């Protein structure tokens, strides 16, 4: 209630949040995976985040109470609220929303005022997509507001889903570097973007190398960027690190959208990277993970956090560091007025739509987690009903904000979970055998013990279907007990089932946009209630 | 979830055994030694119809010591053969790149012979995926 | 052959330099594995051989199988010790040979 909220705010101050004993001669500020969120959000961190292979049980594959224990965080504290799913609803009511580019601007301004020319601000990508405004303006609202922060460089992933022409158009006007050493043209195999940029910060030559999401043309529609080829390209990373060192770099920073486990493996295999600013998997860690001599930083998502890493670099070697993951509590950090005005202007064309209430929710709606989140269950219910299907498939995106129980569901909330450039809801027959193949394939993209063979997001969400998964098994034998809920019978490999889903990577997919359909469904329900999901039985952890 | 299907067609497939037989023939009875070869391939193919492949063999490439032939096989395609590259000292480097077709998830096996009679081998797994759900 | 091959060779090089060469040959590379609408196998028709020579001496060649993608792309290197001419040739299953030449100035 409001009393607890006042109490929470009394205890938290901007000064405390930003308190940092400056250290060394370089400061890196890192934001990533903002996903179109200009204003503060509720975003519940995952309950389930399973690590396999060498990542098993290692951060970021530690969640909930284990996370609090591991990092020495007090239950029900501000940090517990920002970093875990524990007591989420109650703490959200106390501590309020987190994020907003205007709060971010305040923090960046303060650090720059303190550290002057020692500061590098780097954006890990997935910035231009994830909201109604971002989708409607094809990334323009985000690009405009981010430009006011004057980042030094960015890389990308969902940015590419606006297509080659639009990406080039936005990059041309950025005023800073878009770095991606792992993108080549499909005709002559030549680099499309700059691999790295050299900066002089605090008397230190810093090379920032960019790595775009390696599986963009696999996880997202390849037809939108047919002339660009991606990949991890470990050899190229190695070559560019060497090139940067030869060019005199004293500090090597990889601005990466690989995902945490890929970066963990890369750090162990490629010598000479001092810092990897990770992205894509949306992990928020209160301290760096050290692999050999490389520091891995995980700065969360949706604009909730900014990372500050102060480094002491002497003679081309990092002698020491100090780190803080700063949560941007919206009620605590004073918004930057110029940025607030820019955000207001960017949102104005959509303001009426964004605020429109569609229905109410009695349950906490969230997406993040390896398996079905409640928002996905709601989307699956909508797909089943509105497209008269037996089975629904909804992609396991890691982005999408949360809606608190008892709150209205607005058009903005719906788009925060669905805003993509290929939103068509397909309806097609699929055999039981094919459905098994699909689940096996997606499961391997998440649970292959070698992270280089993982791609994409969390597990595909299923409606109308229950199944069991043993994450420790190889591809082809993880999924069992697939059952059609409507009949309670096992899925027949030979029978065709009517399947509704969205976000197909195939060109020419037909159907209504998913947000229209979800809106219609919620409006008809008036109040939605989503029971805890018991349809996926998980073993082998 | 999102799906697309590609490949060389269905039917009989090569196996690691048929690939091994081809390698034995190529190696002329010599047992290949692991090493010296770098294979650049995506871990996961973007498009099974055109997968970029680069091979590089560590060799002096002088008149008296150079890589003569490199055999590239795919052990899960309808036929294992992909290409054989032939080098000379004028090649300068024993490097070659091309683009290949992969019907399914499989190993690409590369075997190299040198003018001194050495035989090297290396392989890399490429996953050909049907689903895609981006984070 | 409707479309001509595309080639990238540097115009100049230093004596003894190793230069990078890229070639692209527009061709369907019909694998012989595909079936048409009536279920009949579409006959194989591929470029099965590529040869690169410099001043008449062999530099690099490739024997290709149907697993080479359409519009066969080959990238390789050449050590150049004198000015001269690269000659490239592509042999089709039907016996057609397409050739192309490119000069390089070595200083
Ligand atoms: Mn993201
Ligand atoms: Mn991403």
C-alpha cells in the first residue's frame, strides 16, 4: 500500500543509489536490451533460468531465493525487488516502477560531471524494438531519445527486424558508431559495419569491438536482411582483438549481444579481451563474472539498470576495477527535464492509444522465464479462442513488461508483449510428429550443452498442450508425454492438429496482427485470471 | 515459434561410415592426424542452401613443403562429397572459402594432404534448425 | 551461360605478395536430388570444376559436388612474383567451359 511505498522511498535516495567511490582512469557505462521502453516499467526477473553444460548452476542461472543468498541480498529489500522474482507483487507496490530514459539521463549526466573525459557510454542493442511507439515509428522514437544521451557506440539485434534499408537510414543519422564485427555481406563476404572504434579516455586508448546477435537471421526473419550474414565468428573476434592491440589499444572492450553463456565460452577461448559487456539474455548481475582475465558484465533489460565499471588501466593491463549495477528506481531518481520533454514528444502521437484500458487482470502478468509466463498463457488462450485452434504456439521472447494484479491492462501493456514487425497470427495444420520436432528443435536452441549451438530466446510457449521435458537429454529425446488438453489424449504423431501461432520467420505469413487479437480477447473477458502453469513438467536440471 | 524448411531433398543419406571410406581412399591408406586445419563454419546455419565455409591449413607453402589437396565431406547429406581443393606453391596460402548446401544437422569433415605425404583432418558440427524464437 | 562470372582481383601488388581472389559464377547448381511437381527427379547440372592459372601456371583448382551452393563462390589466394594474367575457367556438366581473364600489375 501507499504507507509501505512512502517508507520504501524514505529509505532509498538518489545519492545512495549513485554512491560510488570513483576508481582508476576509465569509466564504462553500459545499458542494453531496453526494448523500446522510454518510461519506467514493471519487469519481473525470471523464476526459472536453467543453465546446462558448464553454465549449470552458475550465474546468471541462479534465481529467486538462491540468487539472494548467493549475492548476499536481504529479502524484501530494494535490491531483492529489482533483481529477483521474490515477493514481486508486494515489493512492486512498495518500490514502484524502475527505468525510464529520463532517469537514465540523470545518472549519466552525474557520472559524466564527475568523471569528465574518462567516460564511455555503450549501448548493447535491442534498443529500438519492443513497444508500440518503437514499432509504429520503426525505431525512430528510440533513436531520437537515445541520441540525447550521446552514446559512444552501439550494436544490435532486434534493430535488424526493421530491414536493411531502415537500419542503414537510422545508423546514418546516429552520430555515433554502430559496431558489428560479425556481419558480412552474403555476396562477397565483406564486412558490413565497423568492427571496432578506438577512443581516448582518461589517457587510455580504449578499443570497443561490437558483436551483433549472431543468430539474427535464424531467430528472426532472414528475408528482412537477405544480404547480411551473421554468426559468432570466433576467429574474427580473435583477429579483431589482435588488430586492436596492434593499433595500440590498452583496453579491449567487447560490446556484445551474444548472450551470457556464449560470452562465457568466448572469454575462455579468445585471449586479450578485458571486458565483455554482455546482452541479449537480459541477465542482471550485481557483480562481474570473471573468466580468466576477462570481466563479464550483465546489465539487465528494459531500461531497469545502468552498469558503472571503473577501471584502473596501466600499461595496457587492468590493475583493478570497481563495479555497480545501478537500478533506476523511478520514484527515487529525479528525471532529467530535457529527456522527459523528448520522451513526451516521442510518445505524444500514440498517447491516446497507449493509455486506453482494455480490461483488468487479477493475476500478475509477466513473460520472462524459460517456460510459459502468465502473459504468454494469456496470449495462447487468445490464440486458441480467436483463431479456433486446438494448439497455440507463442514465441519465448525474453522481452515484455509485467502487469500487476488488480491493475488495468492497457494497449501499451499488450504492445509491450507483442510489438514486432512480423506480428501475423497464422493458423495451419501440423501433425503431432511435426509439433514434436518443433519443440525438440526449440529446446535444443535453449538447452544444447554447447552455448555456441544455442540461439534465440526461451522455450516456445504452448497453449492447449502439455508436455514433459528432460533438459539434460540430447536433441530428439528431451520432449515426451505431449498431451492435447482438450481431449486428455496423447498427441498422435500422424494426426493433424489446428495450430495458431505468431512471429513466423517465413515471408508472406498471413493473419491478423497478434495485438489486435489479444486486445479483442481481453476486452471480451473484461477481467483476466491466469492460473499458475502446470502444463510443462521439467526434469534433468 | 517460427519455422522454415530447406535442404537438398529427402531420401538416402550419407553416414559417418561412407565419409570415412572416402577419406581412406583420399588418404591412400595413411591414418589422418588431427590438427593443422582451421574450419570456419557457422555453428548454426542461417540458410541450409548456402552455408559459408572457409578452410585454412597451416603449412609453409614452399616448393618442397605445401598442401596439395583438401577434401571436404558432409556426413549427413545425400552424398558426402562437397569439394576437393587443389593447391600449389603459387597459392601462397592453403586457404579456400566457398558456400555449401546442408540438408540437415551434420559434421563437415576436412582432410588435407601435403607434398611431404602428411595427412591431417578436422571436423565441425553445423546445426540446421527449424525453429526460431528471438530474445 | 547468360550471366558472366564476377571476379575480384587486386589491380596491383608488390613482388612476392599474396593476393586474395574472389570469384562468383552465376549457375543454378541443380543437385540431381530435387524432384519436380510430377515427382520426377530433376537431372543434375552443376559446375564440376574450377581452375585458376597465372601466366599459364596452376595456382588453385576445385572439383565440386552438388553440395556446392548455387552461384558457386570461391575465395583463395595467389602469390604473385611478376606482372601477368590470371585465367579462370569453370566447367559445366554439359561440357561448356566458361573462361575469364584478369591482369595484375606487379611492381
Ligand atoms: Mn533483448
Ligand atoms: Mn537480443
